[in-house]
C-alpha cells in the first residue's frame, strides 16, 4: 500500500506538469481577440518577461499573461524579447506574439529632414518629435558632433536631408548619426567623381557651395546652371553676391526683408563684401545640389535673376543681367 502511495505521489506531479505542458502547446496556437482591429503595445528597454506579458494584456490583447510568460520562459525566449512598439492584430496566436517580440518586428516611426533646412531647424524638428528619445536636447552643437563621432567643429550642412525611420524611443542622436553618415557617403562619392579644374580645395568647400545652390532655387532643373554661375564666378575671382548667405548671417534678426544696409554690412557670410565662399555651409544641400556643384555644365553665364515663377533667367554680361532685373524684378 505504501509503495502504491509513493508511486502515485511521484507520478502525480509528472502528470500535472505533462497536462500543463500539453495545455500550453494547445494554447500557443489559439487565435487571440484584440481590442479593435489592432492595438499597439510598447515594450520599454529592460522589461522582464512577466512585465511584458502584463503590458500585452493591458494593451488590449486577450491573452493569459501567465501562459504567455511560461511559454516564453520554457521555450528559452524570455531573455530574447526586444524593446520597441509592436502592432498586434486581431487573431494573432501566443506563439506568433512571442516570435514577433523575439524578431523585433517593431512599428517604425519616421522623421523628415528637408533640403535647405538649417541645423537649427533640424534640432527643432527632432526635439518636437514625440517618438524620439531627446538625448541631444541639453547638448551644445559641438557636443552633438562629438557624440556622433564627427570631426568637424560646425554642424551646418553636415546632415543629409532624407526621411529617417526609427523605432519608438530611439535616440535622436542615432538619427543624427545616420544623417551625418549619409551626407559623408554622398559627398565622398560625388567628390571622387567630380569634374576637372573645379575651384574647390576640399569636399567641404564643395558642400558649402552646394548649400548656397540649394537655397537659391527650389526648381531642380535650374540647379545645374546656377551651380555653373557660381563656379564661373569663383574661377574669375568675382564676388558671389548671393542673398541667402546674407540672410544666414543675419540669423534670427532677419525679418523677411533684405535691406541695402544688410548687403553693405560686412560679416563672414556677406558674399557682397568678401570674396570666395563663406566659412561654412548655410543649409543642408540635397543630392541634386551636390551633383550640380561637382559636375556643373559648361556655360558662359555669370548672372541670374528670379523670374518670379520659381525659375531663373541667366545672363552672360552685366548689361544683359540689368535688363533682366528690370524686366523680372522692377516691372
């Protein structure tokens, strides 16, 4: 009798565990109801599996939290869950949920950095994005450059304008690092494939002129000829005389009106009073501006003026340019 009792005592836990394991295997492939068609659940970094299971339940998924926890733990997945925001659709199974968390199949957010923006605008955009972790908020421009591994001392123009995707809670410094790496790669490639006899001593000088070309027009078709005008002026030793550099030098003092006194007031960014390029880029140039500056078309143009419809009129001589100014600007 004692032997039978002892045998039963030994077998009972095994039978119970076997039954629980069988129940978990069955439950793993059962479709789960989700509040609405889908819900989004965010798993912060460092969240333990038991808390993960509860966050899923709190997020609107009708799953047994204990069952989800034990499935992940017994399957060896509890320590492999990746942080981020996950979109969970109605009908998902517990097994699919765990696989999703292990793969890191997160919902990606995005932020757009626009051609022609200054670094001040870039920082404001990143700082206003609610899905980013704002690690750069208290940093100076110089500290940001150091943190992303940049060798330059001024940030203007160093970041490539593009749409960057990121997961919920990712650092804004990661976005900046990717934008910096993209600009470096594009500039390096364009510089390696540049035309001969350009008036640039370094890729940085080409980047500076590209930023000016970017600000001078929003019309893509005009950028190559505008680039050729500035390249011709640099070759001839002429002043660039471009308004966007003046505006950049004024900074927050610019009220929308560029006055004669602004053109006459000397500063490092006044290309009406100082020869050559300004000391830094004045904005983020796009790829079209980079290519235009490093492979400009041959032209005899030294002047251009906006027609008022987004396009530009190009002139070879000052007399021709003055006639165009009277026609398009003073009419």
